[in-house]
C-alpha cells in the first residue's frame, strides 16, 4: 500500500500514429498535505502530465505506458469517462488561463454549485450557501453579485479566484494547479499565489503545482520534480534542490533565475552545452525505449 495521494509511475505518452514520445517514463509522487512543484521550460510536458490525470489530453496524444494512481486506485485502467469521474472524486484542477477556462454562457453560480451538487450530493440551497462561503474565502467582494455574474463581467484576477473557489468546492484531497498565474499581471500573480498557498494549508490539501518559476517553488513547495523534454531530470526536497542541485541543468535553471535581492546581477542563460547534453540523453532514452518495444 502506497502512502502517496498521487502516484505517476513510468508514464509515457506520444503522438498517435508516430513513434515520437512526448512524455518519457515520468514518475513522481504527491503525499497528503504536500506541495510538490513540477518545474520545466515551456514544452517540457508539465501540463501534459496534469491533463493525463484528468483524462483531458488532446485526442492526438495517447498514453503508451505507465500508471496514474489516486489514493492507490489506478486510473489508466479505466475508460476516459470513468477516469474523469474517479479523478473528480479525489482531485480538482486549477487551469492555466482564467480568461478562457470558465463557460462564458453560464453564470458563476452554476459553475461552482454544479460540482457541489454532483460530487458531494448537496442540495441546491446548501450548495449556493457553500459557494458564497467559498467566494468569501478567496476574498471576492460582493459574493452575491459575483454569483449572479457571467465570466465576461469579471476581471482576470476575479476569474482566477472563482476558479480557485470552484476547485476547492468539492473538498478534494488533491489540487493540480497548472501555471495558474500565466495570464495575470505581476501584482495579481503574487496575490493569487499567496491565496492558493493559504487555501492549501487551511484545507490540508495535497498540491501539485505546475510552474516554470523556481522562485515560486522555493517559496511554497516541499518537494520538486524538474523536467526537460518530457523526461525527469532531477527530484529532491525543495531544500535539498536549492542547497545542492545535482544535475547541471538544474544548476543552470537556478543560476538563470533573476534575483530580486541582487538587481544589478547579469542574467545567465542556460549554457548551450547543457542543452546539447540533455538532447543526447533524450535521444538515447528514446532509442532504448523503442528497442525494448520491438524486442
């Protein structure tokens, strides 16, 4: 029996009809109450892992190998609809773009209460009362007005707060936050990050935090997985990773992160030699995997 809330084990995915791999034998764990950072450049495969948990990958992408377990239950052995239902009972997603993630034709009330009614089994009156409490918890003024609003009547920051409230509505044991501040300005980003961290601690929820920002990881995460090209490069506790990174790529990412306490420092890009070595590692991993499949 595993102690992990979420366990991704040896997960590989690729484009249908091609030998190309997009995720390369990825494994990670999130334990109850833990904040685990999933870090990498754009295109590293972070969001693909998040979407694989909820069976919302694009049709062009197929899972080729591995397991995704929530509270020990293997989701990949199910059909997509059964997997979505099983995931929704345990986990919730805070999506990347608050400007497009909400249904523009539905009022906010229905988009929060639907989860309370379907997942928890609340009556409509109780669900509405709880939705108001959640909007108050995410510091939205005039929650009654917000409930009656359509998404286009709210700012980007307000929409992201609604999405956070909706994610916590079903009392999930796991939240997957997929770069939840991408489309927001810097001031609002800071507020949203603080809000997610506060909500996670208050509810005791496990959190898989998908980001390219190592500064955020240093502030809120207890453990970290570093990705490159759909492949795990390094895993460690956050304290260990920042004190003594083992991989050259991790060291380069940390060195490339702007230091607000040292505003005069030059920015250091990741060295081309490090990227070339990583690309060679990816090619070798793919060759070995394809050879194993043919054997």
